[in-house]
């Protein structure tokens, strides 16, 4: 039986230790049991923003029982998002260096316009962050999310 299970709760707990609640322990026990079941072909999923996707990936790789279970996501969109974050860090570094040198006005309008473009792109990409990649839901016998709705 093919099962797609949303582990966003576990990613949220990885992202913020205060979110490691009883619900997270229940989800972890269910997911680990499904992973060990011979009758189950498990695929993990997430719903939410990219920081939660990253936390889900970190959680999965830190759990020896889940390390080999795939997590449905678009690696292209995740890579694109990561590159946008890198560009933002470069802009911040450039601004700090410019301020330290005293040549603040030289590229300030370009940097600000570029940063606004990054913000727009982040919001577009985050709309699609929680989508379950490919035809994972179409081929699943069961989809389970603990309390998050299926992303549109």
C-alpha cells in the first residue's frame, strides 16, 4: 500500500524546539512504524513554507529510521529558493561594505530595487512550497496530514 504522510509537524519541531510537543511525538511514532512496515510503501511530504521544508529534510536525515524514506518536493524550486537567499546575503554584505567605506549612494537604488525583486520572488515561490511534487497523491492509496490541509 502506498502511503504519503505529511511530516510538517516534525519539521516545525526541528525548526523551533518549542514546537516539539506531544503531537510531534505521536507523528514520529506513526511515521517510524509506517517506515518499518513491510506492507507500506511510504513517501514523506510537507506543507508550508521553505524553511519548514528545509527543517523536514534536516529532521529526516537526522532520524536513522527515516533517513532512507524519500520526501516529495521539487528540488529545482528548493534550489532556486536557496539561490535567492544567497543573493540576499550578497546584497546585505555589499550594503555593509558600502556603508563601511562611505560610498552608500553609489548603488543604493539598484540594491533596493533588486531586493524588492527578491521579496516578490520569495512570495511567489513560497506559494508553491507546500505542493506535493509530481503525481505522488495520484498514485497514493492513503494521504495523511495531521492537521494541515492539502495544499491547493
